[in-house]
C-alpha cells in the first residue's frame, strides 16, 4: 500500500466514524442546538433545550468529540460545548445548513 492509499484509507475510516456518530437522533439534535445557537453551551443548557438529562448529553457529546465534531472547554466543574466547524467543512460541507 502506498502513502496515497494509506491516507485515503485513513480518511475513509474517519468518515465511517463520523457517520456512525451521527447515526443517533440525540446526537443530531445536540448538533442542531449548538449550530442554531451559534455559541458555546453547557451540558445542562443543551439538556434543557432538548429535554434530556445532563448525563445523557454528556454521553452523546463524548461520542461527538471523539470523532472531532465538537469541542469541549472546561472551566472548574463546567464543560462548555461547541461545534468543530473545520471538521464539518472538510467532511460534511453544507451539512449544518440542512439542519
């Protein structure tokens, strides 16, 4: 396998991981809320918007973060969530506008 094929395979694996993460309704809802508010939000704020528990938001947010779709910034005990727009631009151009 040459370098180009290895890079292509790695990119395909990343796409598969992203699509797996997006194949869950609550995760899509979390992305929609973050996109529509256009600001960082806490797990609690997202949970209130979607009527789901903070622990459920945290669980799904971790899956989104692991594939590079979101960022986490922690201040003391509070985690602030935001979208990783560069990943969406690279792997899912135009996706956010469809939400």
